[in-house]
């Protein structure tokens, strides 16, 4: 296998694990999309599996070699963070020349650089200093540097995050340039807002692998559709556009359970659900606060008991405990 991550765990000093038993493998040229909410360890994951952070447990192999044992000048990886790492007091030209020298690439001519700047939609003179660029321009320049480097593996933090609609359209075109090179193995992260704004685009990129990073664990799916249909925990709904979230309650009255809407309407659960609910709710509490996800277009305050239970069976309504996200039914 070209690239393997084997039971990797990682935590910052005296902090809980932010990566737990992460494992996956990729063939040369494969593409992996990692979906993760902000602050769920997405950037940390990229830093660890790219070898930027080395104090991890487990193994990461590239072409059979553990990446911690590969000399930096022989790794030929590119890690692109959301906040680009550039020589900010230097010019665009200097940043590109510096990369070429560091990678042993022939220095580019003025015409070559102008053509690349145009291709990556950077409308700036070569002599402009990086610190004068916007965040979006810096991201494009960092991606351009990686394109020139032509790495074996490209690690892309969420490059769409915080961009305007027009900027995201440009970023899609730039992603298309990167993904057109079938020799590069690409691992990219997308947060909920970026994914929802660019869902059709991500689906067209045809990722061979999709991962969902949540509570330090990377869950694996064959494709985006499988992920979106899984509903394994409430955080997945952050990636969906067709569900609305409500804060409601479940009340226990003599081991019969009632759903209480935000307008204080009581809806009785079907007996088939009672045992399942009993396993999840705190036996010492008569009322539990829950997060409810309802498919858009359904007015939960206007439905009858039988309709409510049917909607649960049809996966149009999902209920999770508010305090820890455990699925109720």
C-alpha cells in the first residue's frame, strides 16, 4: 500500500486524546475527504499524518517507510493549512524562488510566474509583498507553491472556510487544477459550512474514501452519500441542509414516554419505542432535555401521535440526548 495510517493516537501535553486509533490506507493517487466540525481535531489530524507533529503513538507509512524516519528533504509532502505558511515580509516572487531552491527545482522565468499567477487567479505583481495580500490571496499563493512542488501527498486543510461565495467559486476552480493530477494522493478536510456550500462540487470530485472525525475517532465511509445517510450522531446534521434542529423534552409518566414540543404539546411514543427509550434515558429523571432533528417542511406541533411515530420510523425525525449527544431513537 502506498500510504498507511495504523492505530494513530495523539494528544497535546496533559490534554485528553484528540486522535484515537486512527487507521486507514490509500493507494497512490487516491483521494480522501475528511468531514469534521471546527475544533474536532481536523487540523491536528493533518499535522500528525503528514509528519509535522511527530510525538504520536502508532505508525504512519509512506511507501513502506515510517514518516518519522524519512528525512524532511525526501518526504515530498505538502501541508496547506487554512492560515497559510508563507514568508510574509518577502515578495511573491521571492516566495516562489525560495520554494524552487529548497526543492531543487529550476528557477522560474518572469513569464512562467505570470502565467501561473494568472492560472491561480492571483491578480498581483510579482514584486508585491505577501503581507499585503488578503487571506484568500495568501491561500491561493500557498496552493500555487504546492502545485510547483508537485508533492507525492497533498494535505489540504479547509481552504473554503471563511470565503465569500465568489471566492469559493474561484477556489473550486483551483481545486480542479489540483485534483486533475492523478499522480498526487490528496487528503482534504471540509467543515460543515464549507461542505454545505460546496456539496455538489465535493460529490463530483469522486473521493475514493470519506472519513468523519468526531470525538477523536475517524469513522470511515465508502462515499459521501453513505455518510449523509448514516445519522450516526447529531453532529452529522451540521452537514445537512434538509433538517431543522429543535430543543425539546421527553417526559416519563409511569413508564410511558411523551415527547414535549417547544409549544408544550404532548405527543405519545408508540409502545415499540418504550424499551429503546428506557435504555437511554436516566432512570432517576422524569424529564430529559433532547435535541430533535426534523426534516424541513414538517410542522411538529401540528402532527398526531401516530404520524409522529411513523415519521421516526421513516427517519424523518431523529432524537438525541442534549447533554452528551447519545441517540435516543
